C-alpha cells in the first residue's frame, strides 16, 4: 500500500475538496478538507475519514493513522498561518 492507494480509497468513498496524505510504510497522516465537516463533532469527523481505511488498518497494511479535518474556510486559515518552511 502506498500514498496513491490511500488517496484512491478516500476519494472513492468521500467527497473531499482537498486531500493530503503522507505514508511511511506504517504511519499514515491524512488531512481532509470538505465543508461536510462543518457540523460534525470531532469524533464523527475522525470516524468519517477512518471508516474507509478500516480494512487496510485491520489487515495491518496501515499501523497508525493521524487524521486532521478542516472545512474549506478553516483550511484557508490554516494554510495562511501555518505555512511550512
């Protein structure tokens, strides 16, 4: 499993406006951006992104997942104030 596999799984099952995935062979980091996260609780946001990856996690292809979710407005602010150097 690689980054493109994870991206494809998420894109097939979720309607996202932006998606960023890093994967080092065990640790997966996902940033998912969509306005559908607007009225969801923090737990529901995590579950929404985690659920499509459950088979890969349960089979051991992914050992750990870090998920960050943003609405489009939140993502614009995040990018403005947290520009990677």
